[in-house]
């Protein structure tokens, strides 16, 4: 373990991390909530943060590791700048959600139905149903919903994010240029 | 004067002022997650700006509410007091809505709903076919209250049930009322709620817990989300009544992190209820202590199973454990715990206010009350539907759902999520009822209904659910962990042109073993999608295995694309669109697809405006 890790990683804005852990009074039942908050702050679960959670909340590190790997939302690896959630709920599936994810994978050159691009621009994370079944297939990029996506307009949506331009919501059937 | 009497007066004051407000014109913008996805917030802001422009701020109210159910035509707005229903509203319509409808009292024709059957324009929500057969006991309030305002809930009679309980009903009486109402758990298994409560009530224990299960993990189902987003106080009130009856002092709401808006609304509702002293210590001076905490899930389907959910609340990984002991005896931290689903809790205040008799008149012999379904998939009117139990699948699909888009043929309806099954068209007269659905190999589940048409491949559907369950199995039981994986391998092989004739028998046998030998409901019901598709659609499996064809033209290895020589005019659109550069041809001349390069993504098929590309069952 490096020196910095021993000190729980100085780069982690310690004060912030501390306040996240303390927010839930270190109650053991708040472990999942605490990890969710840490992930939303740092975009993933840094190892040093988990070590600190173990110490402050008095929970064995192996238990924290088992929780962090059991629940799908947690990532132990740094994630990309933009998070793409592709809905793979049943309604989106029967409307062709599988083809959307295939197309995104192809565009981003990702091997699996998930993962981060080499340039750390995008992380693809499929989710099981966002409950927007009327608008399927749905993808969410950085918390913005795009409905009625077709393989054809995937490229267009991704391009807007990778260009870093302000993105206007693309709605399949209503997007006149699609 | 007692605290409780003071509170009663406060409620009547709020109701009086709300009643006065209701005479003013009010624009209601439906804005659940689904509405937001289609731009309801933008519509709201545009309307607000126009109201400001015309200086109407003091004369016209505008309100964001939860989902109204008819997701297909979102963004929806309703204009009170006339109840004018406008659909598919865009921000650019705001000017016209204010100047024409609000100021000049004219109806805007192009925003009205058009009945697809006769082309007539419909002005009021209640006249729209989608709503006609519904009985919206729970969902109707979504269309009138601002979920962030407790006063709105009080205005429609909210919190009178808990007042009734605290002032004149003993816990036994409350439990008896719930028992007599006949309500069964809305989460999936359909256990009678009153019996659950009475066991938890009778179990000795200083500390007891109640839980609201909002881990709505079934893909294609979002009833619970809609209640939490649209009317969170109804759930809180139900939980208060339950806690008081059972003797619990602490409650948890376990909610998926995938529902950020619902987390926000329920969190705000708890804070407001605390302000009104409806939560906390010595509630309204009656000596009743009760508090509610929110616990967010983190993306694990199995946590909807109650023992796994409890482990997750304790901060552990969500692995189920053996029952008995049931949660009512040994639940969270080994204390008696009562768990009900969101929709069940939301029904409780209704039952207390109107009585068990009233409630038990709705529905069938074994299934009482109304049930909310999410009607999704290949259906014209997608949305949330609240109907009395006992309505037939046919009425659901054709009268409410408006049938299948593009006049395609109906194939099956999938109920109960990954634990449920697919029901074919021969059984469409089946009444929707816990026992009837179970009798045909499916389940009620939490209320997801996914409609499938001729373009849906049933082998692919089975593969979809198996891959879902394989990922979601916690891995504790061998049969579930390994059995589902083996079944998935077989089905994958079938869809990849490698099916063998013995596969069907092996699938059936494996399915029965996984069913019999797994510990929790996830494993016990996991083979349902495969077994029910095998039962009703064996022919499709056989076509994949013997003829190496996918009749619905879905499974990539078993389809092919061909450009029709008499139709292709050589416009080149497909050639440009093809991501693999598999299409070649000179301008204005017949194009062709290079089979070796083609990945069968179907983009050419979608791009061609002249129907010159033929999608075929069979790979050659």
C-alpha cells in the first residue's frame, strides 16, 4: 500500500468524504446509501474511500467489498465522462432495445454490454427498466432521457455528447432531422 | 383542546381554502418520469412564461403533477375547471393555449385527442376510450395534486383515515377491517394483507418494523413509481395506519435508485409529514410514535424478495434466506417485521375511509379491489391502467389498449415480469385475477403486462428473461445459479442456429428442477417464461431447431436481408447508412448486400423508403 493510500488518499477531498460518511451517523444500515453517495461524488468507488468507510463505520473491509460487488450500480473502476444507460426492460426489448445497445457498442468499440471507452469519454451501463415504457427504446445519457431511439439515430446522439455541445433532447419520432 | 382536535380543525381550514382555490382556472401538467422524458418540464416552463407575459399570475394557477397514466400521448395537460384534455403538447403550443383557451375560452382542435376508431376529437379525459373502462381509485389523485404539497393531499381528504384510526379505532379493529376487505398483496405473491398484519400484530416484541417495498424491479412495470411520484402521502398514511395496528415504531421505504424522482418526492413528503407532526414522537398527542426512513436499493432485482430486502436494509448484500421463520416473526435485525408493497399501502387509507364492505364489492371472489397495470409493448395505448379485478385480458388489450399498432396480429401477453409467463390469444377471455392467471402458468405479479405481436419471437423472449434472471440470481442456490445458466445456454444455442432436437425435453426437465429445488421465489419462478412459451409456442422453438428459421424474423443467425431487384431504384440510401459498408452498387442501379460483411443490424431495412429490402426468416 502506498503512502497516500495509507492516508486514505489526499486527492479525495477528505472533508467531503468525511461529511458523506458522517451524514448517516455511521449507522451500519446506511452502508449502501453511503456508497451510493460516494459514487455520485467521485463517479466510482475509489479503493481509498472504501478503506476509510470501513474504518469510520466499523465494518470489515471484506463486507464492504462484498456489498460493492453484489449491487450492480457500484463501480470499482473510474467511469467515463458521460454515462450512457440503455434501458433493457421488456418493453424496450420487444421494441428493439437490444439493437440499440449493439449499435452503441459498435460505435464506441466496446467488447461487452457495458464498460468504458479507452478515451474515458463514455461508460455504457445497461439498466433493467426505467419505467418509461411508452417511450421505448429509451437511453439516458447523463440523466437526460432520449426516447424512441432507433439504431439510426444512436450515432447522432453520441456525437452531440462527444462534441461537448449543449445537447437538445432528441425524441425519435419528433426529431425532424432524424 | 386536545392536539388531535386542533389538527382536525387545521385540516378543515386547509380543505376550505383549497375548495375556494379550485374555482380558479388551473393548468395541470402531467410530469412523472415518463412525462419528463417527453418534455413535460419544458412545456411547464413555456406555459409559465406566457402566463407571466399576459400578467395572469394571480388569475391562473399552474401545477406539475405526477403521471396521469396515458403515457402514449405525453406531455398531457388538463385545464380546470372545464377539464379540457390536451395531448402531445409542445412548448411552442403554450402561447396558443393561454391566449385561446384560457383567455378566449376556445378549444384548440389540434391538441385534442383523436379517437382512432372514428376520427372524432375528444375534449374530456373521461370520454377517451383508454380511460372509459378504468376505475381509478388510486391513480385519479395523481391528476390533481402537487406531490410536493401536503396541503394538496389534505385538500382531497388525505390524512382523514389516520385521524379516524387514532381517534376511534383499536388496532384489532383496523386489522379486522383490512382482513374483511379481502385485499391481497400487490407485490406479486398475493398473500392476504390482513392475515399478514394479524401475524405481525400478535408476535411479541418491543421493537417491530414495517417496510414499504418500493424495489419495483420487474422490467416493464412502473405502477409503484407512479404512485410514489404522484401521491407519496397516500403511501405514508397507509404505513402510519399499518404501524399503529401492528405496534411498529419504525418504518423503512426501500426504493430503487433507478427512480430518482420518486426518491425526491417521498423524501419531501416525509419532511412535510414531520412538520405537521404526523411522523415523529407522540403523534398528535396520542402517544403513538412512528418514524420512516428511506433506504435506496442499488440495482439488484432479488432485493424485491422480502428476506433479501431485509438483508439489504441491514446494509448487507441482498441474499435471501430460508423461510420460516417469516419476517413477521423474525425480520430486520431479528425483530418482527411487516412488509407490504407500495400499491398495497396506498390502498389502506381508502379501505379505512370507505369501509371493508365497500372495498370487497369491487373485484372478483378471490381478488378484491382495483389493480394498476402497466400496459406496454406492442400496443397502441401504452400506459398505466387501473381496473377492477376480473376484467378480461381481451378488454384490457382491445378496449383500453386500443389493439396492436399497424394492424399486426396479437401473439401473446406476458404478465408478472420475469417470474410470470406468456399467455396466448386462445386464452384472452381469461379474467384478470390472482388465481385465474396462476391456473394458466403465469402470475399476477406486480402488474406488468407486456403485449407481443407477430414480430416478437417467443424464443427470444424466453432468452431475454433467462439472461435477466441469470444476471440477477444471487447465486446462493446451486439449482438457480447453475440451472438458469444452463437453460440460457441451450436457448442461446437455439437462437444461434445450433439447436438440437433433444433441447426441448432438456429445457423442460431443467425447468422443473430449478422450480422445485430453489429456495426463494426468484429461483422457484425463474423457469416460468421458458415453460410457458414452450407450452403455448412449442412450434416456434421447433422452427428454430428443425427448420433453422426464426418465424418472427428476430434472431439474427436465423434471418437474412435481400435487396429486391424489381423494387430497388438505386437511390443509395442503404449503402450510405450501412455501418459495415456491406452494401454496394452504382447510383440508379440495383444494389446488393455482401453476406459476409452483413451483421444483420437492420439499418438498411429501416432506411429504405421503397420497401426494396426484404427481411426473411431463415439464414439463406
